[in-house]
C-alpha cells in the first residue's frame, strides 16, 4: 500500500512530479544513509558552475556538499531536542537545473508498508534560509511519523520556523556548504612563491565566534509589536510576508526556546512530535504533551504574554544615562593602538577608529577586531540609554553587513583588476556610512539625544 502526501510547507509551491522516482545518475548518500542527494541536469538546460554569479545569501547546491550539510543540520537539531540519533525514514533530495533560481522547495511524503519516505526538490541556486527550512521541515516530519501511522503528523509553522531560525542564529559558519569555484584563494602567501598558503573555505567567516542567538529577536521585538499566541497558531496574512514575516520568525524562535526551557521541556516536545499523527491537529498534541504547564490554550496564551513582557520589557532605572551611554559607545567604537613616529622612538599610545581598521588593516585582523566590536555592541544594547538604541543598531547592521559582504569570495582576491576595484568601492562605502553615523553621534552629544532620524546613508 502506498500513499503520497504533498506538503506545501513554507508556502512551498508547485508539487507536480516531485514524488516521482528519482532518476539514476549523479547521486550521493550521506554518512548515516538517511539522505540520498541527486543532481538532475538534462541536456540543453543551462546549469550554474561558478559561485561568482550566486547572491551573497544564496548557495550553489551540489550533491556531495549538500549531503554533508543535511547531516550537520540533522545533528544540530537532534542535539537541541535531546533526541538520540538512530536510523530514520529515507529523505531523497533532488537538485534540478530545471527549477527556477530561488524557487521554494517542495516536500512530498509517501507512505509504504514499511514506513514513510520523503522527497525534496530544490533548485540549483537557492537562498540558504530556504534550504535550511526545507531540510528542517522534512526532518520534523520524519521524527513525527516514525511510529508507522498512516496518518501524517501536522507540523505547526511556529515549530518548523522556530527551529530553522534558531539553527541559523546559532551557527558559527554557513550551514549550507557550496563549492569554491572561483580562482583558488591563498591567505598569507603574498608574492612569495615559497610561502605557506592557507586555503580559505567559503562560509566560515564567523567560525569560532559565539553570538547571542536571540540578538536579532531582541532587535526586531524592541521596535515592533510581537505576535500573540493565537497569531502564532494561525498567522494572519500580513505575518506571512515582508516585515510581518520577520516578526513571526522571531516570535517563533523565542516561543520554541521558552518551551524547551520549561521543566522537562525537551522531553515534552519529543512527546508532542511523536503524538502528532494520532491527533487531527497539532493543538491537541501540544496540550497533551504540555498539560502540566498549560491545562488549556487560554493558559498557554497567558504564559506567552508573560514571557513576551519579560523579554521585551526594559527597566529604565537599569539603563545608563545618556552621557554614560555615549561614553561607553565611544569606547567600544575605538581601538587602542601604539604609534612610532621614528624607528628608535618609544611607542606612543594612540587610538584607531573603525574607519582606520577597515581602510588600513588586512581582512584577517579586521575580522577579529570587528567581530569583537559586534559582540560588545550586542552586550551594550540591554544597558544603553533608549535614545541611543537606533544608533547602536545602525552601527551593528553596518559592520555585520560589511563583514558578510567582505567575506564573500569575490572580495577576498586582493590583486589587480575587477576584484581590487570592487574591494575599493566596498571600503569607500563602509567608511562613508561610518562617517555619517559618527556625525549623528556627535550631534547626539551636543543636543542631549535629540536627533530626528538615525541613518547610515545606506540605500
């Protein structure tokens, strides 16, 4: 007996043909054997072979690296839910050049006598967040349907999106690997043919850098009204696109984190997942698993409201006054340095600005110093005067965007020609925008916090 269910998760479009048999050819099986990743490139259909044409937040998908990425996401998700790794249902992933670039994924679930299998169709070039979301949703479905029931479990949107956002926010490097098809990149070799060259791996810009996974959540919810528990359960149309979708993503991540932090929260989440096929809707499975915490959906609504108030509330007496906040921000945005005018002189103490770092230092040292500044800005945000939050956020966004863009392959080749010109333009733009923010910081000093609009001048 065979039953097929097309899951249009994450507004996944066009389901036709996804659950067909995978074609023979270029296929790779993941380490655990759960994922089988295939590439389909019919004759006459153009395929992407160069990452230089791929947008910064998109990934060029190839079977070998996507199989590794699937295993990494699975391992991290199981660790978050405290689920031991064991053999699960097969997940077949097809990369097709016939699908439009950045087209949403389609998940097809098929029930056989020995259990469920899952089929995932992805375009060759796809936004990293969309790829992670599709893999997370297929894994959640697989976990929910392990009991062998013919009725598939209903995965709530807040669970799949909350898991996706948490994994992305917690990752120290890109979750989705892509090949380095640009000119090989040597770091530190310079012009010396005998120097040791270090080959740079794409997508590891933040490797080893620990960030607060809820920083973006705090930023969004400090400036926008969060969604209610009812809206989490049944999102309004305005929460499924644009800025409303970003708020929904942040609330989903926060909601899931708060659930898992309850007493035995992970065990209750596992119970909810495994019981989803036995209920007509996820709400019934949710109340059964968390009955000790929420006797009813009304109690869950109250609990969520209290958590939102605790998370977004700011005690004004805890915040530093404006001048102290400005001094602390100024301290973070400058770096101590030692300067020698003549070779034999003792070093004199000096300071470097963000502009000096971006303009004068190699990217290796820039990355270390600017990541440190980003971490300090994130820590400062909870104590800084309310008037300075928009300015702090602009500095953080500017530096984070610069590091992300500067870390792309196209900007790591510092030699003559197009790459050097692009790097110069990127540097000039970052310095120009920092100058604009510094002027507004000076104006805040003079006016006591009265600035009509905070902007770095970004388009």
